[in-house]
């Protein structure tokens, strides 16, 4: 299936679309909405959107922490399109983008329920599990050098 990726400019109309989809996928199932706290650092991040037939269906944010480490945030795929490989393709794009910026290692704070997904993408657990938003999370990393 043809999937195109674009960098989404912060505070653009596409960014607003991405925020709505992110909220639909990541917050509403928990009975929550995105808060100011959730998006306070978005201006410092690179936002990636995945488009299928010109429709935004997935995305994530990326921040190069320093010249060798990148952090991936808020990975989301439209609910009805999950488990079809779009998320893995999104992660591969984010990884290649981070590499192009000189990153040697990726980090993600993943929900425990998504641990197998991140492992399929080549990530391994690091650190202890912890609770965030009443959900068990696991930090994961991947060397990309």
C-alpha cells in the first residue's frame, strides 16, 4: 500500500489535524483529551505524518536530544488501520530521518501494550516499567549506527 511521509510544520493546519488524530488514538480511549502539558514541547519537535491516499493516518514526533541521541514521541496509527504495517513503516521513516540528522541511538517511552510492536521495530527494553497516565510504560532503545 502506498504510504507517503511528510514533515509537518508545528502549528500548521496539518499539525492541528495530527493533534486531533493523536488525541483520537491515544487519549480518547482512556477517557482523556490532550492537555497543554501534553503538547508543551511540540514546538521543539519534528512532526512526521504518514499519508495514505492523501489522508493523514499515522504520525509521531521526533526530537534530536543531542548529536547522537534521538527520542521518538507519541506514535499513533488510525485505529482501524492498526496491525497493517503502517506503524512499522512510520518507525522506519523516523529512524532514517534521525540517522540523517546524525543520531546513533533512538529512545521511546512505550506503553507496555505496545512493547511487542517496538520489539518488532528493533527496540529493546531498558530500565524498569513505570506508570504514566495510569498505564504501564516501558522505556526502550535502539542503536542505529
